[in-house]
C-alpha cells in the first residue's frame, strides 16, 4: 500500500499549475543548474492537499506557480559550497 510519505511527481496531482523549476536552470541564486531535470516531487499527502488547494484557486480564477519541491540534501550541500556564507 502506498505511504503518504512516498515522494510523487506533483504534476500528477496539480496538472494545471505552472511549473518553473528554477534549480533545473541557471536562473537561480547560484547561477548554476543544480537539478538534471525540471521535475517537482513532494510527499504524496502534501501533493494531494496541494491539488485540492489548486482546484479551489482555479474556481476563483487563479493558478498556482511552483518553483521547487523536495530538495535532496546533496543539492543543499552544493548550494552552500557555491555560496559559502561563513555566518552559518
């Protein structure tokens, strides 16, 4: 049985949202492409709820724009290596 914590592709739950996965491009604060593909993953339970919120937004004439989702720790480590802020 699927777990609510399984990572799922958000497009399956929020297909009409606008996806602009910036870390799959150079258009982000690092200036580097950090993801190999522009896909967005979230825990299944979160994606299901996001889909319901988006359905409500559509009824009101709005659409959701999604920039990022689950981020692997390895990518976060790369971000810190690129920026290197010693205050943290």
